[in-house]
């Protein structure tokens, strides 16, 4: 019985790690594509990013993925958030 509980805890930790890594990747892609799409940031430094037809959809997709992963992340940590809020009162 103890081995089963250890396996489920290990699986939960791995699942949490996977969601966190995917969230980090989505955030990074969203930030970089946002800078490349921006019409003011790069020209300020004398740079120009060609290919808005690529960066705009990538930015939109990564932003949607990031928001979806954020919802999953919050759901995974709902118990911890509730306990922290309860202790705060």
C-alpha cells in the first residue's frame, strides 16, 4: 500500500514539473515573439524583425497555451492555495 502512495506522489510531482516546464516555455516564446511583433521595441534599438506573418500567430498561440497551462497550474495547486488563504485569515 505504501508503494502505491509513493508512486502516486512521484507521478504527481512529475506531472507538476511537466506543467511548470511547459508554462516556462510558453512564457518564453510569448515574450520573445511579443518583442519581435512590437512596432516600438526593436526599432528603438535600430533593429527590425521580418516575418510578422510568422510571429503574430506564434505570439497568439503561445499566449493561449500559457493561459491554459496557468489554469492547469492553479488547479494543481488549488489545495495549497486554499490552505494558505485559510492560514492568512
